[in-house]
C-alpha cells in the first residue's frame, strides 16, 4: 500500500507532509533523501498513532483530488507515493 505525500521545496530544502496523517512531516536537503525519510517518519508516526487508537485509512490520489484543501496544497508541491504497511487496526476518516 502507498500513501500520498506532498513535497515542497523552499530555499534548497525539501519538506514532506501527508494529507491523511496531519502532523507527520520531515525535511531533507535533497529530494531523494526527503522521499526516503518520508517512509521512515510515516512508519514512526503510524506506530505512535496505533497505540492511541484507530488509524485513518489513507485516501487514493483520485479521492484526494476531490478535496479542495488538497488541490490548493498540491498546486506548488510534488505529489509522491510513499510505501505504507498499516497495522491491523484502521478506521475510515471519511
């Protein structure tokens, strides 16, 4: 499974955020490093969320494109798939 990430570049730094996992972010000096770190930070973030309760079910890119906030955020960002292996518990946020 994959989760959609948005990657922005500012002043030579790349920032990664996940629309379906608010608060899960990372930064890096290169795009390749940002994508690699994104998978690591997502796994760590999900591990913490799983201890506190149900997890969101990530939306597909097609579903995200229907979301006005996502469309606004994605205008200046790169959209990238990030590998995701969810624990057994998950709940749909829709």
